[in-house]
C-alpha cells in the first residue's frame, strides 16, 4: 500500500469523525457529547478515534491552529509583482479557501454551541506577525524597524481576517453567507496605495 493511499485513508477517517462530531454537537450541544459517542457515530473504535484526534475540542479548533503560519507561508509564495497589500490579501483569502466548503456550515453551527472555545486558540502568534512584517517590508523596500507601515499592514490584515471569521460564526439569517465572502470583504478594505513601495528620490 502506497504512502499516498494511506494518507488518503487517514484523511477520510478524520473527515468522517469530524462530520459525525459536528452533527452530534449541533443536535445535543458540545458539552453533552462524549468522544465515545463520536467514535460510534463515525463507525470507528475509541482507539481509532484517539489515533486521529487527540481531543474533542481539536475537532473544532484544528482548522484554526497554525493559521498565521499558513498565511505567512502563502505570503512567501506570492508573485514578486504583487504589491504588499495585494500579496497579503491574497495570502489570507487563499488560506480561507483551503477550508472544505462542504464542512464549513456544519463547522460554524458546531462552533456556536461551544461558547468560549474560540478563546482558547491563538490564531496568530507574535512570531507569525514578525515573519509577515519582514516579508512585507521586503516588498515595500523598507526597514520595518524604522518604517511602521509593514507592521501596521500586517496587524490590520490579520485583524480584518479575525474579525471576519467571528462575524461569520455569529451571523444570523436563513441563508448564511460563506466564510470566503466575509473574509474577502474584510481584507479587501485594507488595500491602499499607502502600502506601495515608495519611489527612490
């Protein structure tokens, strides 16, 4: 059996566990559901469950962990022709679109029945912001230690993405908007000629 096939099988098991958990959380509330019940609903043993998922809360928070690091990696890969603001916006949007749309609405509803859980995860670490600031400084052709613009752009971009995510989770209405729409609208607002490389005098 090839490694790629094993990885696909593992990914499918994790997806089955995740979907079963989301359904149970929505039906009964996060605190009322046990890991044994999730395993049973997913058709796996408790041992298999813990081999793929370390904790119950990880089912809800895993997509958010290391979000900042993922954005920084995507920022590094953006074409050199993109301006600093466009590169950061595109990195955040691409990260958002990496989430499976088929899972997103159930994920959102499951998060709503787990109040306070989002407060336990750090979306962006200081190291993530420092790396992003350095990359933005390079695109601007400026030193972040003496020019506040690179760091300010990173703070605004990450804050816009976080704000959009919170709005997406807590939205009301019969036809919820997609996470991608919220994040794209929010981060597009930070685009400005102010962030562009200054011409040499």
